[in-house]
C-alpha cells in the first residue's frame, strides 16, 4: 500500500512513483517522499497520522500489486 496526497494521483498514474531531489532525509535528498505499508491496517494508521498532522490535504491509500 502507498499513502499519498490526492493531488499526486495524476502524476503517479503518468510517471509511476519516483522520489525527486529536494528535502534531505538521512543524508539523501527527496522532494516527494514515498510512504509504504505492508498491510491495509498499517496504511490506514499512516493515513490517520497524516490527516491529523499535515495541512488540509486529502490523502489516499493506493494498493500496489507486487
């Protein structure tokens, strides 16, 4: 599962999921971080955390076929 702001869905459908340069995280730069979960329950927990912390963005959970 992947958790992302709903505004990213068009870009993901067009180009796939790719982090881009920008914010430094653990010494690596990313503009868009990718958030994954191995179960729907874990994805929902992240979703709840994001919607309560982040600025008024709508988040969605995408199911990824391996």
